[in-house]
């Protein structure tokens, strides 16, 4: 005592208060690394145990906490009684602890003295200083902490670490939380943290020298120092960082261990007191995030950001996913932010995944979408410039992701590059996660809520079931849903690596044929290999849908744009429009408003559904591709060879499924559904055309187009190409592709080709003759109007009329002269 200047004042009448101050002084010296003799330590422990056992030993507690004892601990308090078993056993002290923790009307004076007592006794450093806690937890200690040495907060930290263990008794948990309430609010009660982090606290967080003896530091001030350590965790010493993470991990196991949440969320916690969610109050508050009061919302925001940056601090996630982490993510380094969660997300649909772990993974994913602040540090670092420049007004993570996705689409259509490669890679990860579950795409879910109920009520949210269902019914969904859905479909073809359905359902095909391709080329690689015998039907169906999008808007077909740009500029400039749906939506943050307006939209659903086929440009019409195909079919128009190669690829793709040929399917849908069920749709339409049974002029013109495409190049007619493959190699291998040159070569050699080729070539010639059939003046006029060479025909007609006019002018004087001569002769 003399050595460390911890002497009592002889004139102080309050001997017990002097004892508390004396203990605080000696504890202060211990925490600052000074040596105290073992005999003195044992004596200190005896006095600490005495103070904790009997409240009457502490006059300040007796006088300042009398009202609290009467009000909250009346069964233990007896007026004038002293030294009862309950008092000596520490039950009164723990009753006051419990009241201080739970009662809002607990007086400040009593609370101040309770805190002073706890600091003097410091039960966190040695559980033996608290006889009631030691007795209540003895069986748990013997079971779970038997090998732990007492002192240095080892035992109590072991108990806190196992607070959710099935062997934890209710009595031990209650007593433990009563002590932990004060430990969580004052890091000075955790000696190991003080010893390992004291230098960092002084150097990085400006901790004053009087930190140990200062009784006037508030809970908020104390919490700021702990927050400072966490914010600067990368600068901490290794031992301090390890101990800090251990403390933070323990704190997240119960809301009572997180004062910054518990103290600011008392009102909101009233909504989460359901016994069914005991121990899951934090999860409950996260689900109600947007409805929380501002102070509570800020506290939950900080907690959520912490668990996103380090998922190991999410107690429920780690509790349910620890076995899964050992199975799937054992090689993930803990230091890499977000890698653990990304690994779990990647494997959450694995058959071995525990459903409770999957539930908590998806909870973490959904919660992270509610605020732009929940973007990971890695994402913010790589996309900071893009977010600041283009998405600074977005309030939620979901809207920021959509904003950046819109930029990707605009970059493709406008041929700009506003997103750097690192940001694009981060965005791809988020978009892949989003495409897996409709709940991870709140903007689409809100816009399509009624459509989901109508068309997809039997589907599950995960494995992209609802999203794929909406894409199947994309012609029938409401306009608002279609606008959102269309952007998702475009992203599927622009960034096929982010398409969950494609990458999972076509995984065997991708692994076998496209393993060495870049992710953005997966779709084109799959298109080349779609006719492989081992292509799964589910993969084929998904791929057909994506190819329909690719054929509906040439701007997203990178190969076509690169190789046909000159021909587009020359022949199809008037088909290019700038008015599309890629512009950023101001309503991206309004998913809650969409919820509120949901009922209003119900009344308009039937009307919208009736008009869905009339929504302007619902399938983009395939304008540029349609134009290029018409020029290709016209053998008088010369396209560049590299463009012809791309067009042949597009046309061959459209033969896989008639719906992929957007214009043909749109114009002939009714006829196909009526007359061509159960047979090859394209051959059926050609046969109807040949028999003059197509009454619809629009359909007739589209069928005429595909027949002319067959005339332009043999390779777009799979049946003819297959039958004549040997003959092409033998007789026409040196003839260039396009403009019908190889076909004309075959026709010239028709007597020499194989019988199979000769037979189908004869049928095709008969079909080609039918497209030039004219029945009347109307057909002739329509042929001229729809002809690619109509200017030439107009010129010929005008020239003929002009010649007739000139002949008339020249012959008129002659006729007049003869008429006058005859007239004179008769007279």
C-alpha cells in the first residue's frame, strides 16, 4: 500500500468507503502492470468477496440504494436486519444488478455506487470474488471450463463464450448476465484486454493517464474507446487484435452484452420480446431495420456493418454454420474481408448445406440490401468513383447495385466505359447472388409482387425459381414488372457469368466445352455447343430464353456489333433508336413505397394484363438484326464477309426454336398455335405459304424472308446443308459464302450431286419459285412496295411512262396532220 501510495485517510469516518477506494487503487496498480505480493492479492480477494457477499458492508449501497432495495428487492430487504444468509450470499447485490439492468427508473446515485462496487470487486477478473455467481455456475464451470485457470477473467470469459451452450443452466446464465451487463459497459473490467491493448489505447485513442481511477467516465465515453480500437483494428498489435476480436465475438452472443444496442433500442426491443425469438433479438431488430427509431437504427447499422465486414462476429451465423465452414470453407483466410460469407453463399444450395445455416446466410444477404452503408469495404473501395459520380443519391445497397448495373447496360449500348474492371468484378459477384433469389432483388420483387402471386405462387424464392418463372411469363406480366425484368434479362446476356440459372443448369456443358472461355463469352460458347447430345433439357430451355434476348437487341450481341458495324451504318441507320429502358430509375429507392401502393395496383392488374401484348416495343422488335437479315436475304446487297459469318450464326441460332426469331414469331404466333402444333413450326409455315394458306400479310412477309434467307446461303438451311455437306466440299468448296453463290454452284451441279442432296434441293427450288408467285395487281403492287429494290422498279415504271409521254408528244403532230389532210379531202 505504501509502495503504490494507496493509503487510507485516517480522518475518514467511512471505513468501508475507504476500503473500496483502497481496493480500486490497488486494482489500478495491477492493471497498469505493477507487481503486488501474493499475500496482498489473497487478502484483496477476501475483501472483494466480502463486499460482494453482504450489501450491509457497503454503507453507500445501504444509504443510496434503499429505495431500489425496497422497490425491486423487497423480498430480500428487511428493515434493520443485518447479516442474513441472503445478504451474505450476495443475493441482494445481484438483485440490484438485475434491477439496474432492466428498470428504467433506477436512480443515478444508486447506479453510480453499484458501478463503483463492481469496479472494486471486479468479479470479471476472478469469478471467486462473486460467491453467488461461482455457486450458480459451479456445475457449468466443472463441465465446460474445467481446464481453465482462475483469474485474469479466464473463467468468466469461458462462461460467456458458452452462454448459448446447451449445458449452460438458466440460473448461471441469469447471474452471469447480471455481471456481464457492467463488464460490457466498462472495458476496464476485462484485464486481459487492458493488458494487451493499453499501449494501443494510449497511442491511437488518446486514453488519459487517469483512465483507471476516473469514476466520472460515462458509458458512452468508455464505449468510444472500444469503438476506436475496432475502427483502427488494422493498426493494432497482434495480441491486441486477437483479444479485441474475442471480446467483440462474445459481445454479439447476447444483446445484453451490447450496451450500444440495448440502451438505444429499449422501445424497439419491446417489439422483439416474443419468447420464440429469445436470443435472436438482434436478428429481429435487423428485420425491422427501416422501422426503427433513429438512435436504434444507427446502433443496428454499426452492428450490421461490423458483422458484414467480419461474419465471424455474427453469433447466430457462426453457431449454425460452423460445421459447414469446416466442410466448404476450411481454406478461406479469416483476414480476407467478406471471403467467408462469399464462400458460404456460393455453397448455400449444396445438398450437404444445413438448412439453419442457409437461413442465416440469406438473412445476412437480405439485411445487407437495406442500406447503402452495408456495402462491404472492399466494394466501396473498388467502386468508390462510380458510386460517387453516378449513384450518390441512392440510399440502399440494392439501389446502388441496380444503378451500377444500369451503367453496365448503358456502357454496352453507348460504347462507353464508365465502370473500371475491379468495380465490375465486385458487381458481378453481387449480381450473381441477386439472380439466385428473388428476395435478394427487392426492386424486382416489389415491381412484380402481383405477377408473382398470379403466375408463380407455387415457386420457391431460391434457386432462381421465381425469377425464371417471371421470365417465362414475360409477355403477360404487368408493365412495371416487365420494365424491371427486361433489365435483368439484358444483364443475363451482357454478363452471362452473373446468370445463376445459366451457370448452374448448364454447369456440365460449361465445364466440358467452355472451361477455357472468358465468363462474358459463355453464352456464345454454349450457343455453339447447344446441339451436343449430352446437353440437358433444362440447360437447353434456359439457353433458348437467353438467345431470344440476344436476338431481340443487336446492341447486346458484341460479335455482331463489332463485325457488322459498317453494314449497320450503311444499311440500317434508320433502325437505331436511343430511346430505351436502360436509363436509371428514380424509383430505385422506392421499394417501400411500392409496397404501400401495392393495393392501388391491384385494381389495374386486369387492364394491364389485357394490354401487355400492346406495350410499345415489348420485345425490342429485333430491329437491327431484322434489317441485317433482310439485306442478307437480298442477293443484290453485298455485306462484308465477317458480317455474313456473324449473321449466319444468328440465323442458325434462330432455327433452334422459332421463338428466337422474334419478328417471325410475333407476326405468326396465332397461325403457329392454330395450325402448327406438334410439327416443325418453320417447315409448317413454309408449307402453308407454298399452298397460299397464309392470309395474314405480316406473317406471309416474314415467311417469305426466311425462305429468301435459305436462298441466300445454304448454311442457314440445316436440312439442305446437312444433306449436301459432302457435295459442297466436293464441288463448291472454293466458292465464297453469301449472296447465294454456293447454292447456285450446287444447282449448276445438280445432276452430279448425291440423291439425298438432289431430292431436297428440288423441293427447295419449288419452294423458292413460290415466293415470286403473283396472282393479281394487288400482289404485284405489294411485291414492288416490299421489295428491297423498289427504287429500281419505281425508276423503271417512271422511265416507261416518260418514254410513252415522249412518243405521244412526237406522234401527236403526225396524227394531227393526217386528220387535217383527211378533213380537207372530204371538203
